[in-house]
C-alpha cells in the first residue's frame, strides 16, 4: 500500500481493529454457540438470533465493565476470552 494512501500507523490501527473483531467472533462462536443453528422456520431463526444478540450485548457490557473495575482496582488485565468464559 503506498504511503500516500495509508500511513504505517493507520494500517496498524486498522489491523488492530480487525483483530479485535476476529477475537469477538471467536468468543461468540466458542462461548455463545452462535454458529449452532437448528433448521427452523424464518421466524424461529429471528427469535434465536435476536435472543443471542441481546445476551451478547448484556454479557459484553458486564464483561467490559468488570475488566475496567479489575484494572482500576488491581492494575491487572484479563483476556476477553477468559472474562466471557
């Protein structure tokens, strides 16, 4: 990629964000079984998907708030994978 299009720092930032997205999908797949969908009608699938997404949002809020509290109080960081588990 030519430097005039994206700087090295911008490429690094984009790659870092991409990696964070990959980790979140791994967590969703590993801990929330988002990839295991039984054959159902469209309405059933919508209920399944919305339910999973709502639980992911609430779980994410709890995990990231907990991670912040642990870091502030103990100066320790824990991985998202372990925190969600």
